[in-house]
């Protein structure tokens, strides 16, 4: 990692808010930095959040957005029904509102 | 060294629809004869993966696609001649395009005698709200590689880990394998074969080229289309997202159910 990357990494970890995450029946409060996806934040917090491709293709990180708003860069792994049910791809989701976010992996 | 047996052979006339078990099949460099000849292209699909599948419409996996002339699409009619008269074997003659006509039965019981009948696409468009068209290619329409394999020990072990029965058909493989447990006892043995060459039956040779990274298709029950996301979540958390392997064909040939598998 060069100096620029270090600076970027440091900046990217400036925590702006936190969100609630449910996994295996446990609830976590996850700090999230500016520009991070919900998945990146969860992994940075040491949570074993399901994921694989991290490109929005496989759907492994599909989860239920029980509250709050996110903006997804890609939704190609989600069916129409998934979207109607409020499912999101954690690897593609960034907070888009000030509403508290609750992400539930226990589908 | 013999390491296993072909438990069953499957092909999927239409990409994303239900597959059919077949007793034997000719496998070419382009995969199994009759495998994934048709696909449904969505105008609003991902440019890199425009196919309409169960990823978009869960019930798509319940559509039954069958060749009108299924028996004619197992082995090329001149296969024996291409083996015996030309070493090391030349490309046999495939049936004409008409022989590949496919009929489709929807989960609701509607039957279309030809998938290329405009009525089929029109009705599917009404159901899905998408602009769709049929694409056909005798060379097969694969996401990644022409042949896929997974063992019954792997699917059983995943089921054991998750505490649920896992129907092998979720994995939509061409060859389901039973590994010889007297040789090794790793239920996911196929994952260790990447880079190795296998001989299957008397003729076919394949190179195992990579693990199969899975997507939401495996979450869909092949009989109900009900999704079980925890299967894919488990695979991502405990198995790097992979189940089964892809193969490239090195030597073409006929494969039969029950054929032995040798590690070269």
C-alpha cells in the first residue's frame, strides 16, 4: 500500500454513522465510514457477513433492509420479487438517507 | 487410477429451465450434445449476462423444456464411423437444426410445441414485464465452461452442515459424481482436482479448470422455486462460495451413466 492508498484508506475509515446488522440471531452495531458499502463496514467490524463475488453478481450478500435507505450500484443478482420484498445486496449498498439502517441477513 | 463413477447425466435444453436426465450422451469440445441450446435474452438484462433465468423469475426453473426428438440428440448418427475410420476421431455430424426443436410446459400447465413460437415469448413477456427474445446456438450457451461436475458427497455434506435436505438438481451440473470412498474421504474432493485431467468412460477426457462460483440459482428448490438464501450464504461463509467444478473437454466422446472416472 503506497502513501496515497494509506491516506485514502485512512480517510475512508472516517466513521460517519453506524447501522444495525442482524446475523445468526445476533444484533450488531456496525460503524460505517464515508463511501463504504454495508458489507465493507461489516467486514471491517469483524463480522462474518455472507459474501462472495462482492461485484453484485452472485447474490451471496443478499439481505433484508428492514429499515433505512440505501443506494445500490448494481442490482443484477436481485429478482423483481427480491426487490419487492426489500432485499438488497450488501456489497452494493451505501446509506442514502439519515434514517437508521437495519440490515438483516437472517432471511 | 479409478476415482469415481458417473452417477447421472443431465442436460438443460433451455438455459435456466428444468433439466433432463439422460442415459448417455456425446460430449464435444462445446459440451454435451443438446445442452443449453436455447436461452432467453432480456433487452434490459446485464450486457455481460443478458439471460433471463431463475435469477430474474424464480419460477423459471419450473419450466419444463424437452426436445421433440430427444432420442436423436444423444449421439451423432455417424459417431462410430468417426471413431473407427479416423484417428484420433473427427467431428461427427450433428442433426440438422430442426431436430433441436424444443417444447415447453409452464408451471401452470400451458404447453408450447416450439419455444420459437412467438406465442411463448409473448406470454412470458406478459408474466415478467420484460422485453424478451429467444436465442439458439447448437454450440451451447454456457456462463463459463462447457461442462460442469459436482459430487453427491458434496451436496450431501452441504445438507448435513445446514441441517436440510439438498436436492442435487439445485446445482444444475452435467455430471453428478460418486467418488470412490476407498480412495479418499473428502466429500468435496472435486475441488482438489483443479488442474488435473480425468478420463470418463472409454473416450472422454476433461481438464478440471476451475471451481464453480455459485449464485442465487442454487437457492431455488427445483420442484417449488422457493428460495433458501441460507444455502448460498453458507457456501460463501464456509466454502469460498464454490461448489462443484468446471471442465474443458480435451478428448470428445460418449459418456454413459455408470461410467468409471479415472485420474490421469
